[in-house]
């Protein structure tokens, strides 16, 4: 068997292409999760607001 050194680990030559593709897919999944969390953090928190109570506080 022919071996090559890739990223300080030894892989068989036949498997390098598949590992690179898997690595890209793993990075894409992680990036999608990070972006989803960032989008969720940007949304304002919706709280139940009593409009009548706010109006009454201005009337005082």
C-alpha cells in the first residue's frame, strides 16, 4: 500500500479525497449551526407587554 502524510496523520491515498470531502462537509455543517445561532441572537426578545399599564404609568 502507498501511504501519504496529510495533516500530520497517515492516510491511505485512496481515502484522501473522501476525507477532504468529509472535512468540507463537517465545516459546512458547523458554519451553518454558528450562522443559525447568530441569526437567532439578532432577533429581539418578544415579551408580553400590557399596553394599558404603560398608558396608566404616563398618566400619573
